[in-house]
């Protein structure tokens, strides 16, 4: 409900009756609406001019009284009332200072005069989190807010009011209560970023978009509390104008407003932007600031310029990848950007493409580099015209500078160049077999140093067969041996040699040349028969021998070949015959019906087709043997063909059997002998031992370790002359003394009281008997010298050294 025009209210209230009906159900509803007349200062245009109610009662002041009812027309014309509640929204300002609890509204049913009614509320803010924001007096129906509200935390609440009797029975249907929190300007605008970064090209026109800044206000955006406006506070630096940029107050778009942006003068602007709510009212609104950093981006508005108009350099001839000059340029655009990076081009002065200019990525200098060797004898200097530009094209309206071109003078220095052979590889053709000393050709070199008086000397560098000589002064090639096309040094009929030409410059230089000699074949090789050996059955049948010939020469000095049998000896043509197959093959077969098995040398004359033709008599060894039904030689037949008769074969077999029997008997005898030796070693009686060994028992030694002895000291020397010539009593003294000294000097020798165990070395000894040491020997022997041999021989000295006194 609203006023359609200005109303003059004669009293403090206006009561209206509002009727609603449904034509289909014939339902009808009526409500009394009371308008309270208040001053404008109390409402300030934000409150409704009336209160809308349906069944139930909303009380915000003590004088508010609602009498709602619902009517239905019955068939007999009587009326029946049914009450229900409909409550308009309740507005609560946020950040109220109280006191709390603060009454919002009173809810009562007109049945409270008849029965006792209890009121309650449910929903978020009552019995659901957040709990107990709202409360209600169960008797009076007065509803309260218990604490300050925050719209930014929650903007509205939906509660339900209930009316029941003392027994909990529903008296009225639940009523919906909508509570809206009225916004207050309690939040400042907040920028999404505290620092914004943007860019704009230098030289941009006014109105060019730069960037957008955005601030959000947590207050209600539909009211002035949340309506944000923007403005630029400061700009640093203020060059060339203090107002280079402007901002759209509502959208926050920053655009250029003045011309004159020049990166080479000002590379960056810092703009402070302020956002204020209350639609930008600086007196009542809340404000916040952010920083906008605007970078002036580079455009190619400065062409590169050479620092000088001429450059110079020097290069030795025949050198490549050499930097001969560095070209320096100046460019005021952004370093290491496409607007600054230089590209150099040679406009004129180098038609053959000897030079190129590469850009140093760090210094932006141009490096004049030789890519194709220059020749001092052809060009002593070069005059180049070069031009520099950028990777990026110049901005619109910018022209190239006159200083973007320069001249480069390059001097070429002469160096000693190696002589070279104009024809390399040089090929000549001649027949093989030319005599030694024949002049083949002159293989001369050219010295490119025309302005130097130098002599060239020649020598061989590679001559695999040592067939050639070269004149050291004029390069004349002569043969040093006969050239043979069939030599292993020839590859595809070509012989290759390498020669060296050296000048006498400082330092000397040399060049190489290769001479290729194509040798034309002559008929200097007779054909050879193939194969050299064959076999054939002793009786003629389909078994024949296919023969051919090999010739080291080449066509036309090879086949077709002529095969024939010699007339001498006559048995050859009597026993054998040759049948020609084609120019290169023939067949050898038996002429007679039977030929005794054996090996036969069959001579065959082979003639080639050269001019003049060459022939050769080759011998083929033919093995004639008995054959089986398949025409293959049998095993016995093969042996027989080798020249052995049946008796000889039987004798060989008997000898093999005898030899195997002897080997078997020898093995059995060796095993039995080995077994007897081990048995004898265990059962031999010391008294009957023919070796005259001295056996000493009951001596304890150092264990198995003491058994490692060097018995070579007791072996007989290769020559015994110096011993045999001595007297019998002295003969063993030197021999044993040598072993004694070796034992005394051995640090690994066993203790003196060790048990010495010697292995059995077999019967017999080349050193003779040592029985002269037996105590039963003649008394003429003097054993006192045993006392001088040390403690090792103390036992023997005690036994034999005492003489008759013992």
C-alpha cells in the first residue's frame, strides 16, 4: 500500500478496511489497516507509510492494535470466521548500541482473553545457530533482539512464531517472521590489490586505455553506503604534465588524458588512486587508497646510428671465420628488445660474398666476419658499405637516420700459400708392362704467390709399389719398375700415387697431388686349369669331370679357352678324352671301358684368346676309384685309389690292433706298479732297506709344517768331476756343506729338534750309496768333522765322531 499523491492527515491515524476475495472458491478476506501519522524526520523516507497485516497482530508501539479475521460464506448464508497470521517484515538497524534486550515487536492472539496462551519462536537466530539472537516473552508475546546486529555477517533472518495453550495444543497456525538488518556505513572500500601494475606505449594518444583498478565495499551496494567512486590523488613524476592520466569515477578505468609520453624521458609513473563510498562524498564517505604503477613501454621511435662514419680492418688471405672489424652503434630504445637489437647488412663492396656481419647479443656491435677466403693476388682491399636497422620496424612516422650507414675498409695481407696441382686427381692411360725409365707425364704444380719469387720442389709422398720416380725440379714422372695390371696394388685397373710440391717460402708451404694411372691389359698371363684335383669312377658312366680355366688378364685376353690333351705321353689320349661344352668349360672323361683304381696325373693344354694367344699345360690329379650304384666312390675304393692294395690295408689294420693292445697292457702295468710301490712303502723292513737310509724314531718335531724341504741340496750335481777326484773321506764334505749353509741361512727352517720326514724317491740313485756312514764301516774313516756342522748334525757326531773310545 502506498500513497498516490500527497495526503493531508487530519488526525494521528487513518483506519482502512481491505477486502480480498477468490471468485472461484468464493472465499473472502477482510483486514483493518491502521496508518499512524508521524513526522518526516522520524522516517526519513526509509520506512513504509503503512503497516500491512492479516490475521494476527503486530505491535511496534503500545498503541498499535490489529484485529484480523477470516470469513467464509456458507451455503445457508451464515458466516464462519477462521483466523490466521501474516506479519510484514521487521527492520532492525545494525550496530545498535542497545540497551539489550531491545524490543522489536509484540505478537498476541485475540484468544488470549479466553485461554492462557504461550508464545515461542523457532529458526536461525532463535533455536538454531547462531543461537538466542532473538527471544520472545512466552506470556506477553514481546520479541526482543539480544545483541547488536551486523549486516555484513547476516543480512536477514527467517523465524516462525508459535501460539499454544497450556497443554501445548496449537491455538493459531505458525506465523512467518522476516527480520531484515538495516545497513549502516561501517565498512571502507577495499581495493582488490594494494599495488596495480599497468603499461602504456610511449607516444600514445589521449584516451588510450591503461588499466583498471577495483575496490569493493562490504556495505549494501544498493545504498549509498556501498556505492564507490574513484579519483586520482597524485601522479609522480608530474612530467611533462601533472595530469597525464584520468580515471573513470565509477568503473575505475585509467586512461591517458594528455600527449607527450616518452619512455626515453620518463619510464614509469606512480599514481595514487582513492576509492570513497557514499557515492564519493568526501565529507560523509569512507575512503581507501591504492598505488597504480604505470610503465611506459618502448616503441621503436629511435633508429640505430653508427658512432662513426668509417671503420677499418685487416685480414690475412685464405682465412675464414675471422672477425676483421667491430661496428659500434647507439640506440636509445629499450636495450635487449627488438626495438634495440641491431641487424647489419652489407649494401655494396662485396659481390662475391666474402664477408658477413653478425650481431653481438650483449654489446649490440656488428662483427664483420670472413666467411669465404679472400685471395691477396685477386683483391688487396675491400670497400664495404654497411647499413644497420632494428629487428622491429620503426614506429609510424619515424624515418631512418643518415647515420644508419657507414663505410668499412678491409685490407688483405699476403701470406705464403702452398703450391697446388691444377689437375688433381690427374688420370693417364697406358698399357701395362712398359719398360723401366719410360716417361709417363709431367705432374707440375702452380705457386699462387705471384708476387713472391719462390722455387717449387717435388717428391713422392705415396707410391705403394715403388713403381714411379719424379723429377724434383720439373715434376716429370718416369717408371722405376714394370707396371703390372695384375698386381695387388691395382684397384679397378688403376694405380694411384701421391706427390708433394713444396716451395721455399718462409715458412715453407706444400701441397699434394694424386696421379691415377689406368693400366690397359695386355695378354701377359697364361690360363690356369681348374680344378687341380678330381675323382672319377674306374668304369665309364655318367660320372665326368667338369673343367674350366682361370686367367689373370681381362677381356679380350681371356676366354673362350681351348682345352686339349697332349700327344705325349700317348697313354693320356688313350685313356682320356675331352669334350668341349662352351668357350669356358669342358668335360674330362675315360675313353676306355675300365681303368685300374689309383691316382693319375692328367696333363691338359689350355689356350686363351689373346693376341698373340698364350697357353699353359696344367696337370690335374684324377683319383680313379670303384663306385657304388649311385656313382660315388666307396670307402675301400677311395683307399684303394690312394695306391694301397687289399693286403696293405689288412696289414695296417693288424698293426693298429697290436698298437692298441700294447697301450692297454702298459696302462695296466703302470697301475699295478703304482699299487705295489704304495704297499712296499708301508711293509718294508728298515733292516732290509737297500737304500741305506738312517731311520730315527721317537723324535718329535714341529708338525706338518716341518715337511717342506728343498731336496735339491742333496741331489747330485750335473757334473761330479770336482767331487769324484777327491779322497773317499772328503767326497761328501763339500756336497753336504753346501746344503748345510743353505739350511742355516734359511729363516723359515724348522726347529733343531724337528722330526724330518723324507719321501720315498724310488729305487736306485745317480748319486751313489751313502753306506759309508754306517757304523760298521772301516775305522779308517774320520767323522770328527761332523762336530763342525752345527747342532743339526750333533746326533751323527755323537754316534760316529767318538771313534774307538765310544
